């Protein structure tokens, strides 16, 4: 009963968020205002600082709330924005990544494109946006970690989209692209997927977003990928 109540609350939150996002999208589609002031206050990295920016959607956005200890005491910056798709991230990539001059960017994106959050999107369109972000990062001397999309069997806010196999196909492309373009592939999917290619029930309350247990699975994998990226030439 408790689990059902949590799911109901979360679905209500997502619906409320979607209305808020729609209003915001009419004035600032990529949501450049979200981190503009925070970015200006942070300034450039200190000498010897190995800054890492986590670029993503709600899964990244909620991470620092669900488990702030992961970010504490590290030069890790969370730049996730709930509901965002890869074209929105591409528009704000220069402000929220390049201008911060990190050593590494960890990109986790694509699930909201599959959900159609900003309109219909093909896998090729998503792949193009990934490629553009990587090219911009590399042109500015930033190493890239490309994360797999987390498993999802359905979307509470947009049911019937049948995302599971699309996620598998997109992850196959991300892995191949990473290997051929001097990026590190960060595989969350294998550790978090069940036999239906759904997010394991003990790692999420809604089948899309990790709970704290889910983030605890992700964190050591992210740490390993970041260390690999720092060693890239």
C-alpha cells in the first residue's frame, strides 16, 4: 500500500511538473535560466581541480537531492534539468558545460526524447544531438563519458510508448559511438535492467527514475568511468 501511495504521489508530481515545464518552455525553451546564476558564482576551476559536470535530465537532476553525499566534497557539478530532451541540452551545453571548463562531462540523456517530451523524435535525431555535444566538448578539450540510457518499460506520464527496445537500440549506438570517438561508455543498463528490459523494481518507484538504492548502483559505475575518462589522451 505504501508503494502504491508513493507511485501515486510521484505521478501527480510528474503531471504538475509537465504543466510547469510547458509554461517555462514558452519563455525559455532550453531553461538557460536554471543554472545561469549558479554558473556565474562558481567561476573557473582552481589550479589542479578536476571538475566534472553531470549533464542530464531528471535522473541527473534528482540525483543530488536523493543522495547529496555523492557530490559532497568533490568537484562534481549537477546540471540536470527535469524533463529535458537532447536538443534542449545541446542548446544549453555551452553555458552549462563548456563555460565551466570541466575536465570531464558525464552525459546521461535520451529517455525523454523517446517519451516525446518535446515532440516526436527518431533515434537518429537523438544520435545527432549526442554527436554534436561530444564534438563541442572535444573541441574545447573536455573528456566525455557517455552514459547508457536507463531501462524503462513504460512512462507514467506518457503510457503506451513501448520504450524498452528503443532504449536497447539507442544504447547499442551510444556504446559503439563512444568506442570509436575517444569517449568512455558508462553502462548503467546492464546492472539495472530486469529480464523485460525494465528498470528493476527495487531500484525505482515509478519504473523510470532511480530511488536511492538505484543511485547507489550508479555511483561506483560513474566513479570508475570518470577515472577512465581522466586518463584519456
